[in-house]
C-alpha cells in the first residue's frame, strides 16, 4: 500500500515539553498509520477535539503531573469515549497519589525514554477499546466536544427531552434566554450547554450570582468602574459584561438585581452599550445574556420589585428546568451518573445503589432537587463500607393534607391541560391554538409562560 493510500488514525498528543517531544512520538507512530496532532494547553486541547476526529489521546506527564491532575478528571468526565494513554518518568508510579490518578483515568502508560513497540501496542489497544466504548456509550463514530455539551443533562423524561431540544434551538442565535425553575435543577448547566453549542463557544462564559453581591456594589461589578469613581477604587476595573465580550454572561438569580442596576442592564440589552461607574464614555460590548431565576418574575413585576420592560427583554427565549420529582425514573439515571463520577473523584472503586435505595428515590419528593441528590450520594459513598451505597435516610414523605385538591388547584390544572392539548392538537401553531381556545395570541403566550409549558 502506498503512503498516499494509507488510512491514518489521528493521535491527539498533549505535552508541555515542546516540539521535540511531539517529533519523538511522530517518528515512532507514523509508520503504523498514525497522524499526530499536538496541543500544549487545556484550551488548545479542547479546540483540537472540536475540529478533529479523535479516539485516543496521549498525555505527556513528564514534568507536568501536578498541573494535569488539576484538570484531567473533569476532562475525562466530559469525554467518556476517549481512551487516554500516559507517558511518565520511571518511578512516578510508585507515588501513591500518582498511582491512584493513573489507575483512575488512563487506559495504559508508557515509561520514558519511550520504547517504540510498547507505545504502538498501547495505542493500538486503546484504539480498539475506544471503538468498544463508542458502542457501549451509544456515541457517534468519533468523540467530539459538541456531542458532550449537554452530557450532564441526564434523563429521558419528556421534560428533559424538551430542555435539550430548546438548548439546540437557542444555541443557533444570540437572543436573550430566561431559564426558570426551582433551586438545584441545573439552570447554570443548561446555560453552559447553550453557550458550548453556540458560535460563541471559543469565547468566555461568565457566571454571576446576582444575589451574592452587595447591592451597593452590583453596578460596579456588572459594568466596571474607573479609577477614583468611589472610595477604594484605586484602579480601573473591568465589569462582568466586558469580561464576557464575544461570549455569554449568565446572570443567576437576576430577580435580585436592584432597580437602578436593572435600568443599566435594560440599556445594554436594548443598545449593546454600557458605561463604567465614574466614566463618561460609552462602550459597545457584544455579549449574549442568559438569565435565571427561581422566583416568579411576573409577580415581582406586579410587586414593583422588577421592571416590566426588563422582564420582557429577558424573556425572549423561555426555558423551564423541571423539578427532580417531576422527572420520574430520571432520578435513578442521574443517581448512577453522579455515583460513577463521585467514585472517580474520590478515587474509590465503582459502587452501585441498593434496590431499596432506588425504590426510595422514586418515592422521595427531593425538595433540594439535583443538588440534594448529589450531596446525599457523596455522603453515601463515604459512609458505605462495601460496593453498595444505601441511603437509609430517604423515606417516603407523608402528607398531612388530603388527596382532594382545592378548587383553585383544580382550575389551574384544568387550564394547563387544556392549553397543552390545544397547542399539541394545532401542531404547535400558536395562532391556530389561540383560535381553538378562543383567546388572542398575546393571551395564549402569557398563559404558556404562566404554566411553564414548552413552545414546541
């Protein structure tokens, strides 16, 4: 077979050791139909994965063990179909913490100086196992970053299918998104997924909890300030909006913003312009806004604590994150996902949930949603002695109220079912659904938002 007709496999090599280390590997593997693509930092590595079909990654740990240990666990979780092979210096495997790290995340290791036959054997075996992993995980024929952008949005319920569908649609444009839902349901995760599937993925994603900032400092934190703008402003500071230029700014608990800051945010959404505190010039900034809240912003508007014009500017693309109790058997799938992840993080062997615990999970109300599930699983892993995790504190919650709904609850549920039925019957044509319900399009849009129904 001529060199021109050979089918090459791509080896992605990560190394801090420069072109010489990459050239050494290229000399060894090129005769065996490997094409080496190099990366020398984490962002470069992720960028290569987005553009290049890859199954196997060679990680050069020589002189870089501590640095790589900081980011590789998250990288491995995000790319489960990749097989990782390490190059290490002799003796590194004798360090207990290094040994645990190598055992947890690498398919195979090679010692330095690299022996050619050992490296090609490890890479060939890893390639074969990557194909097996593809089939096991239901992955595509190659592992790419785009395929994992919403990988942590686990669940097969209709509610989660709707969330993932909206994420894919919303990623294609730059309009504001308003993510609603109870605390702990993964609103930031959804926002990150929109960003990573959008054309802005190469630029910053800045996440801010508006409720965690002192009200007197929010304006400065959001839009920045000039030197001398107030006592303690010893130098110019770039705000969150400018920091997110070209990317996405995620404003969590946006309902907690003071009214004066809401005015400035509205101006930015309308004109794309900001003004630093103490500054006189106007700056044009290109940043997409994704906001989130667990409170009813319509009620906040009625109460006078949130501007109506800002609410409508934010609520262009609505998305509701369902409570965990509304997602049925998703809780078991989520539990197993996080159980595997936490076992890797803690350096322990893979554990399973006891049948009694799985049954209790389906009956439990999960008031803290996914955040509560994660915390309980971490506790269960630490406290379990064997390979089975039990959560005995999960008990079926009993209610003191009767099974008979109030008239108000019954009316709301009937209204919700009727609207959902009309939207479905009309093929999600809002005009037709409004005609069937004998209401205006404006009223139907308001009712859809009120009941947190998906548009499609």
